[in-house]
C-alpha cells in the first residue's frame, strides 16, 4: 500500500501541472500515454502470438496520429473523419495479401490492431478535446472516476460481502460498487452544479452522473476481463503498486466514452 500511495503522489505531482497548462503539452502527454496503453495491449496479445514488427510500428504511429488529431479543437465533432478510419482499416487489412502467411499475420491479428488503434486513439483524443473545451469538464469526469474507484475499494474492504463478478474481479463487491457510486455521484454532482452550470436540473445531473460512474466501474470490469483472458495480473509493471497505464486509466476511458453520449445535455 505504501508503494501504491507514493506512486499516486508522484503521478499527481506530474499530471496536475500539465492538466492545468493544457494545450499542446497536455495533448502530447496524453498521446504518449495512448502509445503506452496500446503497447500494453499489444504485449498482452503477443503472449499468444507475436505481430510482425512493421505492423506494430504502423499501430503506434496511427494511434499517435489519431489521439493527437485536431488536438487544438475546443468543439466536439458529432461525426468522425471517415478518411482516418478507412486509412486505418486499409493499413492493417491489405498487408495480409502481401505477407500471405496466416501463421505470421491473419485476419484476427488485423482486426485486433484495428480495434485497439481506434479504441485507444479515440478515447485519448476525447480526453484531449474535453480538456480543451474547459478544464472544469475534465475535472468533473476525473472526480467521478477517482471517487468511485477509491470508495468502491474502501467500502468493499470494510463491509463487502457479496461478490460482484468473482470470475472477472474476485475482490470487487456489490457493497463496494454501491459505496463507490454514491460518493462518485454526490461530490461530482455538487462540483458540476456549483462550478460548471446550475441551469441543468439536479435530477437530470444526478442521473447522468450515476450512469457515468457505473460506466467507470464497467470499464474496470471490462479491462479486468481482458487480463483474465490472458491470465495476467496487470497490463504491465510500469507504475509501482498500480500496474500499467491501462490498469489506472480503465475507468476514465469508459467514462469519457460515455460522456460523449450526453454532450447535448451536459
């Protein structure tokens, strides 16, 4: 636990100033973290089968491009640039013809790289654009994530009795989920109402914040399911006491993706 706390303090000491500065420094930082996240996914997949080196290089370049794309925008686009998606699909599918060896590179490999690149690139691009729109929005989403995760952990340790999804994450409990969501909704709701906007009805705000908190927990479970599939405890050992980048950011990735669904309201 001591190692975990020290790592968290160091991460916050680095991340908070960059978050406050915003702009290009924040975009570059998030794009580099996106590459690390993709690296963890690829390394985990390679425990079963290795990808051709060139395909991995393509993946890193494309996720950097996708996450850093339009980084200075302060407006959420309701549509995705389909040229980018088409290009990513071609980059990973066409090489199957030239490699012409299913043992080296096949449709499963291609689809994994397409999905991972789009998933990681889009998620981190949304984080960057949300920060550009207003730092208060990203603080609201981070509060939901951090408070839900933290109080789910402590509530589960103190009063947890009923397993939430024991085959995926044995330590998670229903009581922990309830305690985490309660705190992950209460404080962020107050923050949004006071710091961002008081025009939105409290009932609507509470409902949306609750949904976002639940999506954060779902994200945790989804990434835990990935680790269980590959029989891994963590995505990597990059952060002492915490695991890898995706071990720490699994919840916020799902929260930011769910947040987009409510852009016309929040």
